[in-house]
């Protein structure tokens, strides 16, 4: 689905404001509940094992439905789907804020994720077809990526302030005005081009992919064990087979056949695994182990924002047209792995200034190099007919990583006790996953370069 926003530069950068706000809304809610979670857990009587589903339900529904959301954007129009997504997101946020028990809160969070799956691919598709020049594309993707990735830390800061002064429910209610502004801004700044009504929606593929995604997340959480994990692999294998045989597949395999696109999606998946998984554990390290107040906990994540903004808006947008994607992807992921590796020394008496602050800077800088580069690479060279589903796939990769990371790292920490020692072990696992993924990404991009040279 292609979108035109007018030829003048001013109108296009108004569009980027709306797109950035939509991405901010989606990403803030990946983390805004984190800092409020200890308060919500006490208020609603959640167990340590149940609490992570407040976060996982969001990322799980988000990731499981993204491909369907991308195809809906291609068929019915990005602007229409974005407006519907914003309205639904607001409704689910209101439901979550009024939750009377864990089940109601988790269901509302899953509903938020479902409507976020409409918002995200529509916004990235608009961005991909609006900015086509190499330098302006690098600049646009860097700006939106900085907004989105910093939104994760802004969510932690806002969550801390709201939880401390207004109560944890306002971490959900705050989405209502943001969603309204997003919907109204979409009507003003974004204009749809003709829709691809000939695209058929492949519901069996959506069911196979979503169920496989959910089964893997359950396995990582210790629910269902090997049976859930094996079932998830079989369901995802069935999804791939279905894409090869369906007349109108949900994810045309031509979209992911490119090695560069595969490397980009692996990069954002690994980044999501390490970064979002550790955000939850660091929140408990700061509040429960180190005794920080919610607002101070939110402020403690500001170095991540600083590292991310500097790397993405100042460095990545200048370097990408010169160096190409491989050095930025590999280097960014290795910085991220280094930041996670520092956390393997976490202890109850760890110093924020000597350990957590430098770790946050490395995490932010690593994400600032890797994520905008990956999103740019993943959406390059995709036809208008597949722009929505291609954008959805890269975001699906990130949410798959975030869901599995949150589930797996929380489970790893809980297995040895939800203490600083458990969080340190989880940090080691996260660092290892990201470092191995960086090596694979480098191999794929080098193979692509050799193939192009030949």
C-alpha cells in the first residue's frame, strides 16, 4: 500500500510527525507498565510468575497479528487502518486502566497489542513510500526510529512519574489523548493512494503463525514445556508451507528471500530479545533490590534515551549512506551485547553510576545504530503491493524477540530466585543471544555482497 502526502517538503515532515507519534504510542506501551508493575502486582494480587504476562500479552498479541495487520493495510489503506488501530488502542487502554483483577488487565493488554498490530505496519509502510532518496530516507528512518526506541525509555520515565503521583492505572489512561491526536493527525497529514482490493486475506496463515508464536512464548515462560515448544515449531513450519502453496499468502516468500532483509529482521529480533527482556528485570533491580522510587527508576533509564538519540539521529543517518548497513548492524549489536554483558556483574549493592549507567549508554547506542539501519534495509526495494506486509514482518521480528526475551529472561531469573543474582544470569543469556545473532547477521550480509559482486 503506497501513500502520498503531497510533494511539498513541509507536508511530508508533518506526516513524519504523525508517523512518529503513532510509533511512540506503540513503543511507549511496550514499557510504560514496567515501572507500574510492582504497584499493580500488589493491588491486583498477581504472583511473580503471572506478572510477566502483563507485558508478554501485549508483545505476544502485537507480534502474532502484525502480518495480518500489514495485509489489512495493503488491502484497505494505511490511513484507514491506522485510524481504526488508534481508536481500538484507546478503548483497550481505558479497559486496562479500569481492571479489577489480573485476568482483566492481561486481556486488556492483549487487546492493546492487537490494535498496535494495525498501527505499526501502516506507519512504517507510509514512511517507506514517502521518503525514497538515499539520504532523506536515512534521515527519516533515523528520526522515527529514535522516537520509537526512545519511546521505550520514555515509557519507563512516564510510568514512574504516573505510578508515583497518580497511581498505576494512569499508565494506561495516558494513552487516550495520544491515540486521539494520532487519529486526527492521520486524517490531516496522510492521504491514501488506491487500495489493493484484489489482495485476499489468508486467515489460515494468520491462525498458524499466531498460534505458533504464542506456543513458543508459552514454552519460554515455562508453560507447556517441551510440548508447547515442539508444537510452536510445527505450527510455524506449517505456516511456511502454507506461504509456498497459498494463492494469496499472508507473507509472500519473495519478501523474505532477500539475504539483506533476513539479516535485518534477525537483527531487530535479537535486539528486542535482549533489550526488552532486560528492561523488566532492571525495573525490579532498581525498585525492589536497590530501593529506588518509581519516578527515580524512570529517570535512571534516561542514559538509554541519550545514547539512542545521539547514535540514531546524529551518527546513523550520516554514516549509513557512506558505510552501508553491515558495519552499523554488526557494530550496534555488539555494543548492545557489551551493555548486557556488563549486567552479569549485578549484585544487591551494585552502583548505579559505575554499572547501570554505562550499561544503559551502551544499550541505547547499540539500538541507535542497529534498529534504524535494520528497518531501512528491511523495507528497501519492496513493491507498493507488499509494502505493508514487509513493514509488518520487520516489526513482527522485533516483537517476537521482545516476547521471547521477556518470557525467557524472566523465567531464567525466577529459576534461581528473583534477585540480583538471577538478573545477572539473565543478562549473560541475553548478551550471548545478541552476540551470536550479530555474527549470523554479518555472515548473511557478506554473502549478499559476494553474490551481488559476482
